[in-house]
C-alpha cells in the first residue's frame, strides 16, 4: 500500500514553497516566503497501526513552533518523521509529503544522513556519548566535513558558546561528558547538534528532565538562536509553549471505530497568541485552559 | 501514665504474626535458598579440587626438574631418553596457534557483530543469531576433522606461497580454531554493542553519519571494554583448545613460529600425553600436571583480566 506517487526530480524541485498553506488566517502574509519546511497530509504508521493521520503544517524562518497535546497523540512521531529518524524504527512507515526547501525528504533526491545533518535533533533525555566533552561536539563535524585541528577547535568553541556552555567547560574539554550535570549534558547535546551547522532544530521535550533554572537557560538559548535556526519543540509545559513559541500545533487523539488504539491528529495549528487566547477549536480551548490552570 | 495497646493494635499484631501456611512457605523458602547456595558452592569446590589436584604432582615435578631447565630451554622431549623439559617449545606453538586463531576470529567476529547490530534486517537477524548458537555448540572434534580433511589439503597446502607445508601444520589448526571461536566472539561482541543505550545510538544517527561511521565512531568506543572482554574470553578458549590442535597440528613439539610446520601446544601436549601409557609414578606423568598448572594459570589470568574489563565497562552507564 503506497499512497505516495514517486515524483520526478524536476517536479520535486519545482514544488513551490508558496503553494503550501503558508497563508494561515491571521498570520502575516510575508510568512509564506520564510517557510523552510512543510508537512502535507503527513501520516505515520507503526506496522498496521495508524499513529498519526494527515497532519499539515509548516515551519518558517525565525520562528519557534511548539507541538503540544496529550501523551500518545503522536508529537514525537511527527517530529521524528521531519528528519527521517523514523527510518531507524523498522515498523514505522511514512505516508504523505515532507518538503524541505521544496525537496521531498522521502523522495529519491534525499539521503537520510544528509537530511539528519541539516535537520538536527535534541532528545528528551540528554544522551551524550561516553567520550570527552570536546569529542562529543566534534563527532558530527568530523564525520561530515574535513576540518583541520584548529578549524575543529573553532567549531567546538563556537557551538559550546551558542549552547551557553563554553564558560562552564572551557577548562575541562577533555573531561568525560558524563562528569557534567543533567542540565549541562542537555546543553552539550544542543551544542553537539549545532556543531554540524543544521538548518532546522527539532527538540523533543528537551527540558523535561531539567530544573527550572536549567530550563530557563535553554529557553533563553532557543530565543537567541531562533534567528539562525527555526526550532520545533515538543513540550508538555503550556507555560513553556506560551513563553517561547511563535506558532503552536495542538495534537489530540481520536478513537477510530475498528481499533481500540486511538489515532493521533493535528487539531489546530496557528499563532501561539491566538492558540492560547481564542482558539477556533473546542478541544484546543479545553486542553489549553485546563493545562494552564 | 501507662500505655496499653488498643484492641485494634492487638488485632493488627495478630494479623502480622505468621499463620501456619505462611510459616510453611517460609521453611520452604529456606530450603530452596540452601539448595541453591550449595549448588553454587559446588562450582567453587570443583574449581579448588581441580587446582588442588594439580598442585602436588607439579611440586613433585619441580623437585626432579629445575625451574631453569623448564623455563630456560626450548627443547621438549619429556617422554624420551634423555628427556628435555623446555616449555618454550610448547609456548611458541601455543602462541602461534592462538595468534592465527585471533587473526581470524577478532576481525571476523567484530564484522559479524557490527553487521548483526546495525546492518541486518530483523528477519536476517532472526535467522543468523540461532545459526551462530548452533555453530558455537558444535563438537570440536568435527572442527578437527574439517581441519585435517579439508583445510589442510585443499587450502593450506594448495595456497601456501613459501615452500613446503607439513600435512599436520599450525596454520590449519589456527585457522579452524579461529572459526570455532568465531560464533562466541560474535555473540559476545554483539551483546556488548547491544547493551549501549538505544538513545545514544539515536543521538549519533541524528548527526547525519553513515552506519559505518556510527559503528566506528560511537558503537566501537562505547562498547570497547565489552569487546576487549570478548576478545580475552575467545583468547582463553583458543589457548585451551585441544582436540582441533591435536588432530590438525600433529604432535611434534618444537620451538618455531613457522605456521607451515607441525607443532604441539600446551593443551595438545596434555591431550596427547594424557591418553598415552605413562606410568603414574614417572616424571613423564608428572609433566602433564606441570603443563596443566601452567595452562591453568594462563587462562586464570586471562579470565581475571576480562572480569576486570567488564566491571569497568559496567561503571560507564550506571
Ligand atoms: N516504536 C514504536 N512502535 C510502535 N508504536 C509506537 C512506537 N513509538 C510510538 N508508538 C505509538 O505511537 C503513538 C504516538 O506515540 P508518540 O511517542 O509519538 O506520542 P507522543 O505524543 O510523543 O507522547 P508523549 O507525550 O508521551 O511523548 C502511541 O500510541 C505510541 O504507542
Ligand atoms: Mg513524545
């Protein structure tokens, strides 16, 4: 069962960015030109189970997009299909289109490795390699490009500075990454993701294991880097979504008749201010107001 | 003011005291615990019994043969007149066969482990893993005949580029010992790779490397201690292997590192002399124990190293 037709290389490049649904009601019309990624009717299956059905949204330059919604509604699933991390799960299957600068990420022109280099990811739990702080950050640049030692030093320092970790670790770059605190490890993982110079940054509940101070630092960091990297963040924290994001996508679950496992769906997608003050959908309103307390 | 327990407390206490059935369960639990403890002690006792039975004949042996002769010479004719007891003849052969085996098993085992861990589809993995386990359980005598009847005449004697090859030779023995330990090496190395947290591997792939780069850059260093342990365990298996070497490398003890020659290792000497007709009260007979002690010490040291390494490995992720 294959719902996507394989398009030709020409049509892939030709799919214009402005054709998508960049013109969301109430969003300034200039946004269409800023769109970096677009998902169109994106559905993800695990085996026969339809985990999320037909999500359509876009990600623009200079914006932080928040994914919110109850547990199990498919936020991580959709996020992971934006940089082909789902390829690592054998049972996962993606239907629909993800366009990155007009190129179909699941088409013949896209190499999964290159996709992941350009669209970086930070995970819920900090997952540094059992290597030194320096080698953690240097891993990506080393495999992706040929750098001289001093160039690499520069990239490592730069990335650690962007992740607001440099001052804390500059004297012990050779120390094991495991010697850092949880919050520092998470910032190290952000530095590691930034070191390959991605175009987009995906973050799956990056602060859920952190205390409020560390969370605050990471939120500041996100605001600082969003002009360079559009960010998508999954969060269960409504205040966080309201604080940092420009756009919000609310996912929920609906029970389909035939299976008892509910399928996730994108309920509403709009500017964060509108989503939190006067959403169009009842379900968004009750979720947002319920969770905001 | 005196304290007297309330009626409620007394009832509660009654309920907390063990009933008859509970008491029986407790006794049963004790019995099980004792039996389990005894069985685990048996292993330890057997180990000490083996070690202990080696010691007296070894001491006797060294009263007749000096350390200087044993460790200082390279000729080994313990069962001839006049005898020579230079352990280096057996040591060189042991080293030779072990090295050949390791050259086969380590790269082969690592490649197979990387394949199973990162490249193989679930389907392939499902078939390959049990196949490896069957191979690991194959009797070594089968491997021995494979070495003599196939590897030596069809491969080693045909392809050896440097002159004559003995029919019984160290190379055939080493190659087949390597094949014999390959499944174990693969399984152990793959287990080490499998114990790396999945999140870590995902984090690596998220940076855009190829599978090969993840294998060499993240999986190999993260599983390094486990991989070293699997090499050491394979090594001690190779050193102790008797049947294959006895069948394929013959029984001429000589100090050489030439893989084309027939040789005798520590283990294959024991196998060879052990089935011979030594008088139990002869120096020749006691030689077997001396060599056994030597082999025991070598494998013991190797196992201690591997335990140390594994322990260090555990510390990494906890
Ligand atoms: N590897 C997998 N194999 C099979 N089903 C999966 C897999 N991963 C997720 N699912 C299922 O897909 C659905 C969506 O899961 P997902 O992890 O995307 O939810 P989520 O919105 O991120 O939840 P949470 O907020 O708890 O992280 C769930 O029903 C989940 O059970
Ligand atoms: Mg999730």
